[in-house]
């Protein structure tokens, strides 16, 4: 029993030392390399430090939120609407962000309290085909925030397009494509996502 307790204490000590060393490394990266180093780090982070790093560069993240592992951030500083930091991220309390979630930060991404993003979800805040004058004339650039309201559940591999709102207590099934607003208390599925069930009348 004593040996087991000692082993546990040693493991906890090693974790604290490792975490402290990694926090120091991250602080050094922030001071010397800036936001680009933070973007790269978040692709393969220590999940316990991801929220600290997001907040350090201007994101709002509420208490009790979990980021499982890799977070892919794009257009932090390369798009015309980029801020050069993480100010376009607003995450409420008790949210869950699964592994490999992709955030396009050309515009704001808002997650309200208790929202769940399963792994590999993509949140796209802009569309731009400016390399082709022919297509750009027919499909002008669009940039708009994406809002994911409280108590929602976005299934694995789903893509949310610019300007969409997922209303509260709704579900979007895995591998769906959301191109229009999602009603509250509803289940949506498909490409494009369509309502398949209402939850408001269920007990």
C-alpha cells in the first residue's frame, strides 16, 4: 500500500515538473515567436495548456471547458479580416471541443455554454475564390461569424459554413454540412443538413 502511494506521488510530481517546464517553453515561444508559434503548438499540444495559450492571445474561454487535443487554427494572421491573435474565438463555460477541430478565424466563432463539438468538426467563417476573376465575379467573397448556441451537440466530421447559427439544445448528426441556420430543440442530418426530428415535443 505504501509503495503504491509513493508511486502515485512520484507520478504526480513528474507531471507537475513537466507541466511547469512546458509552461515555461510556451511562455518563451509567445515572447520570441508570437502567435504563429502558438498556432503550430496547438496542433499537437499538452491539452491542459491549450486554454491558457488561447487566453494569452485574446480568446475568451469559460470555466470547465475541455479541449481534448489538437486544435487547428487557420487565418489567424493571413486573411484580410484576421486579427493576428485569437480574439475571434469566444467559448463559454463547460464546452467540449474534440480532437482535430478546425477553426477558420477570418471571422468570429462563438460557442455558448455547454456546446459540444465532436472530433474533426470544421467551422468555416469565410469563402473566397479571388484567384479566379471569372468565379470571383459570380461568387463574391463572403465572411460572417458562426454561432453555436448553448447546449448544442455537433457530430463528428460536420462542417459549419459562414454565417450559420446553431440554435440552442439542437443536434447536428455526424458528417453533415450546415449551410443554413439550425432551429432550436431539433435534430438535423445530411448534406446539406435538413431537419429530421423535433425535440421540443418529446418528454
